C-alpha cells in the first residue's frame, strides 16, 4: 500500500532563517506531488506541484521554492523565512481523482 | 476568477442530518471532490462526483449538478466524531490532477 511521510511534524524558526521540509512517498511510482499551505482556520492553498523528477510548477509567487530530486521525494525550501510563512504545510500525491495527504508540518515563524 | 463557495460553519446534534453546499465557478470542470479534516490533522478523501446525481457511501452521500455548478455533501446519523472541517474541491483541467479547494465548512456536532 502507499504511504506518504513528512518531517518534521512541527518546527519553530526565526524570521530570516532557512527552511527545508521533506516529503517522501512509498508504494507508488512517478506520482504527481503537491505542496499546500493552510493558514489557521483557512482553506488549502496550492503552492507547487510536480509531475516528475525536476519538473516543478509554481502556483503563487512567494519566497518559497520546491525541488524533486528523486521520483518519490519532494522538498519545500526557503532561503529566508517571513512571518507570513507560518502555517500548516501539507504534501500530497494523487491517483486519478483522489489526493492523499501526508501528516503535515506545522511551521511557526517568530 | 476561479472560486468555490461553502458556508463557513454548520452546527447540528447527534443523529441529525446535515447538508453542506458547494457552488463553484471554474474555467473547466472534471469533477467535484469532498475531503474531511479533523483539527490538527490532514485532509482525507470522502467522495468524488464526475457526473450528475447522488453518490452514496455509508452515512455520507455527495450530489452534483453540473448545470447549476453546485454540489453538496450529505451527512446522515451524525456522530460526535463527524465534527470536522469539510472541503469541496474541483478538478478544473483534464490533463492534470490539480484541485482547487473551497474555503471549508466547519461542522460542529453537539450531543
């Protein structure tokens, strides 16, 4: 069966510090992968999606970037965090019309 | 622009029936999905409608009317554990699995 992992589960970072969140998927090949951000009490904002290694599409302009160095690995990064980057970051993979989400990383930028 | 509208909050008592509506305005349409998210958790898939009509899965049903750009999620025999946020989502392009999510409806079930 397929599983999706994210780490860390929680993270507290100072403004201006770098960020690296990792997502890995097991049990499937060449999945479509997604990064979402969710502010407290809000909906899901799609940040990036990838259909293959090295193929990244950005949905919104921001100071975040994404990379897909391996088929089942998706990384979200920032060189300098802003206060507004705080939120719940979710990685997901899709199979036809269903998206499967990882457990998420709760990021607080102070 | 593309948007999905849902009520922000719905309350009900255990055993009752609740309907959560979703109206959408998107450039394309390939299906309407529903996801459940408990506080602090990740969204989980509930249902998907590509064609008009009602899809039933246990206590939950989902309806779609493409001509009205409208769908709803129906929850029957409500239980306390159904307290969560519910999101509708539209797949607006045929060549990707990308979804556009609504703002979510928070359902509170009271004893």
